[in-house]
C-alpha cells in the first residue's frame, strides 16, 4: 500500500541515506515530506527525479503522514516523535530516545521483526549502529548454539557522529597533509592519525554510553536479559563503516566450519574470509553496501569447542541506521 512518508533530519548523514534507500528499494511512497532544522528550510533534495523542498520540522509538521522516519538527535526526537504519533503516523526513530522504553519495540528485521507489530506508543526504535552490526551475524549463531557471553571491541568510523564529524576528519586529514595545525570542534580529540575511546560520556561503572547501549540493547533485541555482554568502543580515523572484533562463548559445542555454514545462509550476512590471502572485512568493503561482512571466523583458543572469534564490517549509516529503518518501514 502506498504511504505518505516523512523524513526528519533529511540533510544529515542518516537522513540522506534514508532518502536514497526509499528510492533504491522502490518503497511505495505517495507524498514524501522532507524536514530538517530552520537552517535548511527552503533547500532542495532530489527524490525519484523530482526536487523536494525541505521544510522546518515543528510539532505541527506531521498531519497526513503514515510513517515518519526520524533522523535527529534524541532531544529533538523526544519533541517530534510524540507529535507525529498524535498526528496519526507511526514513527521509526533512529535516536536513543526510546530504545530502552519497554513500550517501544527495538527492531532489527533479521532478528525480531515480529516485535514491530506491538507498539503501544506508536514508535519503533532503531537500535544503535554498533549494536545492529553485531546483532546481524551473532543472532543466527545464537539461535543455533545459544550464546552465553559476548566480548566485543569496536573500530568506529567518524560518520557515526554525523555529517559534521565526517567533514572534520576530512578537513583535519587535509590540514595534517599540509603540515598545518589541527583544530577540532566536533570530536574532543584529533582523530586523524589517531584513535580514542568512544566520545560518549563515561558512566560510574567505567563504561561509555556506546558500550552500555551494545549490552542493554542486544539483550532486549535477542530477548535474552541474562546474556553476558561487555564492549569496548573506540573511534578510529575511518570515514564510513564500523568494524568489530567479536568473541562469543556458546552453551552448545561449535566449530568454525559450523559457524561458516550457519553464516553462509544468514540474512544480511556476507562472508569475506580468505585465510590464504589474509583478506578479511575492511570498512571499504562494507561502504555503501547493505550486508554485514564477516571474516576471521576462528576458534577462540582459550575456549576450545565452545568459543568463536569473528571480525566484522558494516556500513553503519546504512545497515546501522537508514537501511534498518527503511526495512522496519517495509514491515509496516
Ligand atoms: N551517523 C550514524 O552512523 C548513525 C547511526 C545510527 C544512529 N544515528 C542517529 O541518527 C540520528 C541522526 O544522526 P546523523 O548522524 O544523521 O546526524 P547529522 O548528520 O548531524 O544530522 C542531523 C540532522 O538533524 C537535523 N536537525 C538538527 N536540529 C534540528 C531541529 N531542531 N529540527 C529538525 N531537524 C534538526 C539536521 O538538520 P540541519 O541540516 O538543518 O541542521 C540534520 O538533518 C541521531 O540520533 C544519531 O544518533 C546515527
């Protein structure tokens, strides 16, 4: 059925890709309403060969829309999402505003699509990008062999912090190449030629909020409240696509060959694991593509027979955000 769709934050890293995903996937759109801040009102974006004019998003911008894809920060989503629901739309929200609300489903379509049907608040949350990229390959392994414990380290691209962060990495890299002084405004530290612990705040337990999101959101998505999950999240000087080193302990015995077999038919997964050529997933492999690339599939030698190690790469603006949101809209 054809829908009236709104995108809030259409000028941002995620919003731009939402527009591209709707077009590429032939999403049945009647009206597409494109919204951003007052700064962008009047600017144009292209969709299916037509120019659309961006309007300023306000709480009264949502009348007549069936689905609103929200690609703004959590504070703005808290203001706009309830207003869009009041106006009759279902909201798919990319921010962290509602993810852990028990009345809001948190959906990765390859994992828990059925949960999208029950949405008492009219809002469906899109998980954190690192969470989605981990969940897509770990879920089929968990279904087959019951994951007990997951230890993950991330290598996260600048674009995870939005368009201004991408621009800062590009500009500081150019400045570095010219020997000019490096100035940062988006990130707290120089990212070019460097890396640092994820730039989200550190809680009293010593974990930054990105790490805590990976633990809590995965438990909610998998319906596994007791799963032991611990993350270390790091920002690296990559423009786009996150990588993750994932170690999983299973209840049932598992071998790398069995894991390869399971992953070879798992939705949203592509295996890239050429041991002879020492070729495994890189951010550039995943950039602009829908799948999560999985490689370095090997036994955890510290846990023979029950432990597995993987290295994955996924485009966090696509599968980690815009694509996942459009897939949720397709479920509707
Ligand atoms: N980037 C990722 O990889 C990623 C992954 C998963 C989830 N997310 C989440 O997705 C959301 C968007 O992130 P992003 O990376 O796309 O950020 P971004 O590139 O900084 O874009 C932010 C968008 O929000 C709009 N905006 C700002 N203030 C607004 C206001 N008062 N009213 C309406 N629109 C406003 C901006 O419009 P103007 O251009 O007019 O300022 C822009 O379109 C965030 O919640 C983020 O945490 C991002």
